């Protein structure tokens, strides 16, 4: 691996772009290679073995792109098999669950933490295990929110229907009195305004994106793999398994530039 190799990220769709956005802020010199599995999203309702197979397929593709670090920028794929990916492939691979758990524990005042995520992430209890491994006294309240990903991917966040869905999903967490809420899917920060409106001002929302970017920076620093090519703008690459048009349009709104995305049909 070389310093000028890229940081690779994978997700089921556009949600992982929230992590890309944070990497641009914290590591603006780094090149990005991104894969959104838009033809097979959402991952949340799928069996873990299937999600693990999809993620492994994508990682194998990303390894052909001269990368030095892989971020599984999808909570469902992280929960389905991060240790398996780490044991199989010979480069640093990180997920988004442990960074989010650490950030939540720093913010909570009452040690009552809520977690929202896809059905797959919630069923895995991955956040609960991570949080209680770090602090056994914390109370964790989880809620699957399967329609949130579809609302984001179909550009329906700013609609009355999105508010109604959020109120239904989040009511049990409000009743539980959580003071911190982990947005346990990288799509969910794109619904942050709606979620904050429903949860109220006393609940701190936690996105793992910033914390994950910090972890990537620490690993690359430790391994002396940070890119230091001053003056030369990094060239990023974006791949999708579905049609690129919708992805490109939504990515442009998130990243403040219009990326060119290429369709890749995985075997």
C-alpha cells in the first residue's frame, strides 16, 4: 500500500456519503473510492449471510482500485460481518458501529441511550453489545426504522409522511426517556432535522460519520499512510450497481460537487 492510494467506502446506497463528507472535512487531501450497492438496497431486511456476501463482493472489487483502507460505511453490513471481513482481507477495515457507540457514551448524561437502525442492525444487537462492553451500566433502547432508508433514497425526507413515520417509530424511545440517540444507519443523518423535531431539544443525536473519519485518520497516521501531496487536488471515484443518474443527483446535494458515477455489475 502507498500513501497516494485511496480510502475505500461501501454502502447499500447514498447513506455512506455522510462518511465521505466527513472525510473531506478531516482529510481533504485523501482520495476516495466509493461503492453504493443501489441495485440491491435496502440491506436492512435481508438475511445477515446475504448482506455479508454482498459486502465481501464489493470489498473484492474495491481491492482492484488501489486502496489502503476500507470503511464499511453501512451499519447493517458492519453488523453482519466486520470481523469476517477483517480476517479475510489483508488491509485495515473498519466499520461504523464502535465509533458511534464511543461518541454516544461521551454525550449521555443519564446513561439511557437509544439506537435506531435497520431491522438487520437492530436484530444483531451490535450497538447494545458495543455500548455495554464499553460501559456495562448503560441502558440501551433499540428501535428498527425500516422505512427511513426508503424515504432517504427516494428523496421523501421533507414530507409530512416522513414526519408521521418518524413519530410512530420514535415514540417508544421518547417514552423510555433516552437522552442520547444513535443514528444507527448512515442514511439517518440525512433525516436528522425530522428526527430532532420529533425527539425534542433535550435529546442529543449521534452520527457515527465524524467519529469514523477520526478513526480512519488515526489508523492512517499510525501506519504512515496519510497522503501529503500538497497542491494537487485528489481525484475521487464513485461506483454504483444500479443506474447512476439518481445517485449522482443526490450525491451532488450532499457533497457540494457533482461526482461522476459509473455502473458496475458485480458477478
